[in-house]
């Protein structure tokens, strides 16, 4: 049996949040909805929660190779023409799925859409709007302005792009948007569709350096060069872990010098030519450091 839309939720030990995720999907009141939770073998209260919703969703729980592998399993076993991927700590906002389905019904030529979203806290309160922009593929290479739970795509695009890269653990969604965007343009909907949860245990928040490193490795492998903005982002992640007091001139000076050093070494590591952007940024930081030195004389 085919469905109009399938939602896949990868999960591992998210008993703290997964019921709110489930309810946000089921409360969409979509009659032709297929909802699948792919659990990686949770040992918290997740399975008890999933059992309570049997009959309204399908779930499996078994060891997997990570989030991308779990999403891929869901993509392969579902049948819906439209696909949504909602992590087990995120939520859909009311009316999100009907908005998406109506758009796809009226625009048969479009394969991928995304909407606005929020960063939310552990109590579902909005922290801030998620930064999004209108579609521009080249700009997407510079900054990921698409919120993963607010993305929906047609199943037919998987036949062209393939599944997620299950070697990736942090930028798996970003890499997939780049791969899809190389095939077809996306369309941005002017509606807030989802809440993306931010909290100290959040994988991307907690392992920021590893996430940036993986992103840069991904760019190097697929495009043979890392955009300067991602080099700068990695350098900031590395240096900021020391928590320098930048109001203190001496510590601020150390911060800037280390930023320059990490930017240079990162450019060499990822074989990124010293582009005008990188040279310009290094000169700017160098002048800032000289200004601090002069002020201290």
C-alpha cells in the first residue's frame, strides 16, 4: 500500500523527547500518513513509549551504524511519495504536513521543499528562529541555511541521488542537501514547519569541532576544496574551546594569533588554496593584533 507521505524518525535513547516527537507527527491529522521509527537499540524508556503507539506507527529496534543508516532503513521500507525525516528530539508544528502536501500537489515538477523553523529548548520553548534563506545552491556551499526537520522531498529523487552517506555522523543532512541540490532546485515555503531542539547533550552542539572537521572532510572528498567560510568556522570552533576572555587584551591577542595559526594549518590540511578571502581575513586579524599591541605600549 502506498501513502501520500512517509515520515521517518531515527532514534537512540531519546526517551526524554521521543513522545513529543511522535505526538507532533500523529497530531498532524493526515489520514494517508505512514510513520516509521527506526530505533538503534535503545536501553532507556524509548521502547515502552513506542509500544504505546503500536497501530499508529511502525517501529523496529536493532543495532545500526548510526543516524544515517537508520534514516536509510526508513527510506527503504516506506512507500510514501513524499518523505519527511524528523529526528527523535525534534517536532513538527501544527499544519506542517498538510502545508507540504498541498504544495507538492499543486507543483508536480518540484522535488524538494523546505520551510522556516525554530531552535527550541528542552521544554519546546522557542530559543530563536533558525536561520534560513531563499534557495541558492552556490550559497548553500558556504553556509547551511536549511533546517533538516523542515525539509521534505519526493521519493523519486532518491533514485537519482541515492541514500544518505552512512559514513557521516554530523553533516549527513547537509551533505544530502548538497547532493540533492546538484540535481534539482529546492523551493522555500514561507511557513514555520518545525522545531529543532538545542540543548547541551545535542550531538552537533556538544561535538562542534568534530562536526566541523567532518564537514570539511566531506567538502574535500566531494569537491576537492573546502569553502573559506568552513575553514574559518573550524578555526573558531578550535580556538573558542579554550574560552578566552576577549575583553582582556592579552587573552584577546592570543585568541587572534591562534585563530590565524589554525586557519593557515587548516588551509594546508584540507589542501585549500590561500584564496583572496583567506588572505584578506588573515591580514584583517593580523592588523587587529597589531592594534592591540600598539594600545598596550
